[in-house]
C-alpha cells in the first residue's frame, strides 16, 4: 500500500539523520528512545506517550506531561501548550493534567523558551517568572518542583515536555539534564514533527479517497474497543479498562483496522472520530 511505502521512506530518512553523520545521537538512552519512536511515526499520540514514559523512568519523576505548542512563532502567533499525554508514578499519583491548556503568552511559559534549553524550577511556590494563576494551577495539580524542556525541530519550536515532583528541590539527575536539551532538539523535535505532518497528510489524503467506513461491520466487542481508541486511550489503558489482555486488544484493533480499511492507527482514530461526529451531529469535545 502507498501508506506503508510512505512511512518506510520517512523512517529511512529520519534514521539516517538521527544515527549517521556528525549530528548523530551519541547518548545511548537517547538513541534507544529515538529507535522506538521511529516505529510509531504514523501515530503522534503514541510518540508522545512513549516519550513521557521514557522521561518519567529516566528522571524518576512523579509525573511527566507533554504536547504540542507552548510557544510564540516567528509571526507572533500564540500556540498554547495543551497537554496531550501524561504518565504518573503509580505509588505517588498526582492530579491528572491531561487536556489542560496553558497560554503561550504566560511569562512562565515564555521563560522556558528563552533559556538555554532546560528550565529547572526548584520551588514552584516561589518561582518569580510564574503568574499567580499559573502558580496556583500547578500547585493544585500537586507540583512542587519541575523541569520543563522545550522541544524543537532544529530551530523550529514544536512543543514541550515537563517532569513534575510532589516535593521541592528533588535530586536532579545532572547527567540526564545535560543531555536533554540536545536530545529534544535533534531527536524528539524532528520525530514528533514528522509524525504530526505524516498523520495530517494521511488524513487529508484518506479524506479525499476513502469509502465511508461501516461501524456495523464491527462486533459489539470491537465497537467497544474502537470507541476507546477514538478517545485516545493506549492499548494498555484499553486492556485495563475492559479487563482484557494486551494481546486480545492488539488482535481486536488489527481486526478493526482491516474491517474499516486502514492500516494506520492515526487514520483509524481519525475515521472513528468522524463517524462519532456524524452519528451524534456534533463535534467531539477536545481531548
């Protein structure tokens, strides 16, 4: 299929960029993360989920969130930071921040982009760059200290990834912190930006050529899984919510993609969202 050819070409281009030549990633944990993200270039949401899980484990953080936006582009347009993915420490859960929107005009957010590549906030309650509103929002979310990393595709801003702790002044892993800015610019940014562009292109192409999908072709069990996938849940989250094994969910999603005529997870979610919208007569709420 053309879709498979496109993703393979994109993977080869990025693999050469990330692993060969003078600008190749040399930090082993970063190389391992980039290699994993290459496998999910047709699914930007999965790329964010993998990234937050990796950073939570690497920094031993209580919560990590990430998403596109959080910057002012060259034309002066604001791109607010919207939390698209988060993961928490199971033994120390904090309030969820998924879906929260933070204005790119906020001085605290802008300070993240004006620094040298990583913004450590030792004590959120005393951080002078934060407005009272931002400070209150973070403290309500259980954040006492945090690291914020702007994600670039070379010089183009893409989004942010933030690690939070429920206690002040955690013991930063300096070896990791030293590597994160370059990793965010040379690997995370290019991969996430490419995944986003690929998903957009596939959706536009499929929107012009796809035949209408038929939810009636799905079994009741598949329909339940499909609706959860359309809501942005991961395989693990779907399995946990339905009390099924990961292998069962994987098999059902493969069957769903086949019946609806797509092999792209990102396109599947887009199709299901369109079907839900047409069935209800209104747009789905933003995630």
